[in-house]
């Protein structure tokens, strides 16, 4: 787990730059809040707002990121005011909190911007509880949030906008689904609200002051999942990361919380850890979040060992609420979600192949590169969806074996598609009359996997003879691609058929 977080490949040092810029942006925001005379509570609010502005905004273009960042206070500040006004009205406050949970998850259907605004709205509600915000603090909190978001934006889009030199990534694939409650985002909004209601009630039994930790745990479990399997695994990782973070909190936060300079260094290192590990290990990200929260409570003067133990209990309650919700309320099975993503990956493989073939045939407008990037994004979703099945603690050995086989073969398909696109990009690549027929065979292989099987379908698209396939590099990639597709038939047909409509 440690190796995965800190030795994982980092092409272009994107994760390193992401984390270093976060430390710079959040540190600058906190420093400006301090020198402009804001209280410690308002400064913490500003630092958290800067963190959210740098962490959650994920639009594919820099312009889109700037627009979303500008909209964060527009969405978040009214929620902050409402939460502060209702601070001493428990029933209304709790209803607003649950509405923020459900609305934040529902907003995911509007893409990266909806996701970012939903997260910020919920977190401003959470922040009001964390900082015990009351109406008299609203003007100061307003100023700190606006100053910090502006500072984070200046660092992100002015001082260090490394994204301007990067190619525009493909849009994150949206979950498959129908309408109404059949849509995954709608189901998850209902699930999240139900899980949060359980967490809120159980959390208040544990503590009438820190109950919001349980609701926050439920919320963050739901933020990046689409099936019950993903949610269960993410819940486990959240609890594990929190427990590990509490251990470090006992060793570091408790002794150092009275020393501002060492505490600030630990917070900065924690921020770096949150951003650097987020893409590769949710467990380590949660460890860093827990250490950071421990230090912040120390700076606010309320840290003690009992508080750290309570955080573990509240996190466990929140994770349990999420698990119960995905198992009992409008469940979205891992199998159905995985089938939909696998079908989309196979369709994209065919589209990439057809585009490469058109390029090799002389089509000046044909370009497989965007489709290859889209395929990589879809395969990322396949891996996330299959993560519960390939988890080391998964007891279903047969399904784990099939899932690993599917992942390996899909990775092989992606490798051959990339090779084919590379050959097609060569201006001297020659066209062979057999190319169209070979691409048709790939199309037939994809249809055999995504459509209901028919007798002897496999014989209808037997692979190209190796001698012919290796006559040109393009045929070598097509032959290997077709073979991988044929091999996929076994693990996919031992499960339920992949739905053709996905």
C-alpha cells in the first residue's frame, strides 16, 4: 500500500506539481488571512476553502476550471449563512445538512462542474459545524472564504498554471443509466441522504458535538463511487486510513499542537500528502486528512486523545451508514455497473480501430488519437468498478480470477489500439486491401461480446492467419487485438452477458 502511494508512476510529475501547488496556494491563502487581521477560526475557514478550490475543481479545460472556481462562493456562501443561522435550531439544521448531502451527490449528473459545486456546498455546511459558526461570525467568514478562493485562483491560474501546457484530457465518462430513479446519480442521491440520516442519528448518540464527522464520512464515501461494491471498499479504506491517521495523531498532533510553527509544518505536509496520494490511494489520502484535522483541532485548542478516539467511532458509523444505504436502498450492483463499462470499452475499441483503418486508407480527417484517450478514461472506470472484486480481501475467488482476466485482456486491447494508432499516424504507412477485412473481423468480434451470442459465432470470425497478420505492423496489432477480443469471450460469458444497449 505504501509503495502504491509513493512509488506509483507519475507521468509528467503531474501529481507532484498538483500537491506542491496546493501547499503554495493554501499557504498563501492562510498567510493573507492572517496578515489581514482575520481570527484563527476565520483563517481555518479560509484555508479549507482554498483546499477545496484547488482539490475539487476538475473541468477538462483551464477556462472551465476558472469559471467553476468563480462559482464556488456563489454556491457555498448561502449554504454557510443558512447553516450558521440554524446553528441553534437542531431539527432545521439537520434537515439542511441532509439536503446538502443529497443535493451534492445529485449534482454529479451535471459533470465535473456539478460535482465541484456540490462538494463545495456540502463542505461549507460541514465547515459551519466544524468551526461552530454562529450568525455573528458570518461577515468575517465571508471575507475569509472570498479572499482564500481568490488567492487559490491566483496561484492556480496565474502563478503556476501547468495545465496550459498539457493536452486537454478527454471528458470523464458519465455513468450509464436510464431516467428517473434508474439513473445512477439519482439513486445515489437517495442512498446518500438515507445513509447520512443513519449516520446523523447514530453520530449524535456518540457525541452531540461531533456528530457531523459521521455524516461527513458517509458523504465522502459516496463522492466517487457508482456501485455498492465500490462503496463498500471505499468505506473500508476510509476507516483504515482514519485509524492509521489517528495513530500518527497520537504520536505527532498531541505533542505538537501547542507549538504553532511545528504544527504549521505538519499541516503543510498533510496537505501535500492529501493531494499527492489522492489519485492512487484513498487509504493514504484519508491518513493525511486525519492528521491534518488533528492538527487543526490542536490549533483551535480542543485536541485531546479522547477526541481522536471519537473520530474513529464517528468515521466507522458514517461508513456503516454508507454500506447499509447501498445494500438496502435502490441498490446498484457491481455486476451491472461493470457490464455497462466493459460494453462501452469494447465499443470504443471498435471505434478506435475503424478510425485507424480510415486513416491508413488515406482519410485526411480520420484521427484515432481522441478515441484512444477516451478508451483510457473508460478503462479507468472499468478498473474502479472491478476494484471490489480484485480487492485482496474479496472472498469470491472465482469472480476475482475472472475480473483479473478481464482487466488483463482489456489492457491488452488498449495496448494494441495504441500501437495501431501509432502506425496510422505514420505518414509513410502503406494501405493494404486486407485492412478493411481485418477491421471488419474486429467489429464482428466486438459484436459477439456485446450482443447475445448465436451458435457458431466464433467460427464466423476466426482470427487472421498469423502469416498474413504479421505482414505489416498494422496487421500485427489487429491480429493481437482480435485474439484478445476472442479470449474475452470466456470470462465474460461465464458471467451474465454484457448488455448490448450499454
